[in-house]
C-alpha cells in the first residue's frame, strides 16, 4: 500500500494520486466497503442480468468479474487512472463481457444520453467528497450519472455517508429520483449479543419526508455502509425548474393548474419534488392521476364507439351478402329448371305463350268482330300444339286423335265453303 505521507500530497479526485497508488499496490485486487457476495441480494433484486451496467471508479476490484460469473453479460468499467485500466484490460482480455476505459466520472461525454440501465458506484462519490472542490465535483458526477441512465434506470450508491450528507447531493436540481435506503453492517461485524441482526438485509430503512433517518432510529453498527437505490423518474417538463415561490404556492395548496402539463395515454409520468416539499408532490400526483383517469375514460368511450360502428358495418355487409346469396339461389333454380326440362316441354311452353298472345286478339264478348286471319292464326297455333303433344305422348291413340282433329278441321273448312256457296246461290236468286 501507498504510505500515508505520500497519499496526502495528492487529492482523491486527481488521477496522479490513483496512478501512484495502483503502481504501489503492484496489481493486487481490492474491493472497497463490501464484496459482491454481500451486495448480491441488492444487485439481483434491482438489476436484471441483461442490463447494460456502468461501473464507475472500478479500480482493481473483482466485483465486475464476480457479476459476470453470476450471469451478467454487459459491464462497462471506467476509472480515472490509466494505470489500473491497463492492468484490468490485460487481466480480463479473455472475458468479452468486461470492457475497460480510462474516464473521469465528472465528464462522461463519450457515452450517449440514456445509454445505461444501471450505474454502480462503490466509493467513487465518496472519493470526490474527500477531494478538492468536493461539492462541485459531486454535482458534476451526479449530473452525468443522471444523464446516462434511461428512465427507470438504477443508480446504486454504496457509501459510508448517511442520508444527512448524501441525500442533499443526490436530490440536486435537475435530478429526479425515487430513493430506497438499505443499511448493511461492515463485513464480519457482530452485534453485542454475539450474533448478527435478525432483521432481513433487504428490509428498507424508513425515511422522513425530508429524506432523513427517523430521530429514534438506532444504528446497529455505527460504521455501517449505506446502500442508496435511486430509480430515475421521468422529469416533468413543467416542473424541471420550479422556483421557490412556485414551490411555496404549491405547498400551500394553491397549485396553478395551468402549470401542470397534460400527458398522452401510456406516457411515462414522473414527479419532481419541489424543494423537497412532499405536499407539492402529493398535489401534483393527484392532478396527474385525475388527468390519467380522464384520458382512460375518453379512450374507452372512443374505443366503444368504434366497436359499435364496426359492428354496424359488419351487420350491413352480412345482410347484403345474404341478399346476394338469395338472388343467386333463385337464379340457379331457374337455370336448373330450364337445364333439366324436356326440350319438347320447353317448346310447348313457348307455344302456349304464342297461343296466349294470339288469343288476346280474339274477342270473346259475343261480337262477331274477329277476322278470318285471326281465326286462321289461332287454328295454326292449336295445330302445332297438338302436334307437339302427340310427339311427347308417343301413343297410337294420340295419332288417331290427331287424325280426327284434322278431319274436323277439314269438315269445318268444307262447311265454310258450303256456306259461302249457299250465300252465292241466295244472291243469285235474289237477282233473278
């Protein structure tokens, strides 16, 4: 390890200090605060195995290696010291899931916005808080962390700083977190009773409205480590830069409704705590919930209206289809009737039509106003009809009947001739 007298010559935020320290360590690995075995329950609870993880201030720790062994597949490690980065690259050249790059956490512009699912910080913020210009350095780092995380992403901070000295920095302007706090005793710590605490390590520690430990909370281990799980919440455009005056008005319950933006259905909604005042948060959450309920109601009404219209169109199309089907069936029946009929029968039907048309010209009212041409036409039609009937029956009786009909017609013709002759004789007699 590096002598303490030499360490004091550099700042914890200076790359020269860390280069000298890692050279003095000779490549030996060292994990700050806690090993992965102790942090694994928290990491596995909040960070999926498929997440893209950024390990800030990785140093020569083996935590990233242990995470890969546990199933994580994409871990990007950065450190301000080029010495340790070169060491780790050579050490893990055979593990493609681990990548290393020299970078200052106060300027990570190499990465695009919202390019990581999780940022793990084990002692890096603490080292900046111990260096020169600590507040400014911490602010820049947290601003970059917030920029790199996707909405819903996790910033997991493992630190020795309690909420009174860390929450104010985490909740700096421009950042919007939902914070859950866990407290973990030092490795190997035993309580006064000789056994570890019966409480579950995954049991969150309650915080006050101001994000601090309750006044009556007693630490089991005075030198415990604090684990802040910070979930990035999508920022509201209308509250990104809320002034103290607006925050005071909101806290008093006089919230300006026009300053609350409207949201589209399904949009990720986040809440900004105005100057740490939880009353303002409650007011904003209530209004957004009401807006969301209205959007859902309008959406459901519109959806029902469209469904009704679609049903009407479907029923209309169904009725039209059924009507077309009935017409098609009727046409098929007519066609099948003509296709299956005897050609002679069809001819007879046609002759009947001709007979009907011819018969319409004959006057049946008793007046003798029909002409000889009409009678002759009628006789011709009837003769053809009888002829077809005889062909369809194909019987000898039919033939005799046909002969009888012809004989009657012939006699009728003779009678007409006789009548005409008698008329002529009568005329001649009158003349004489």
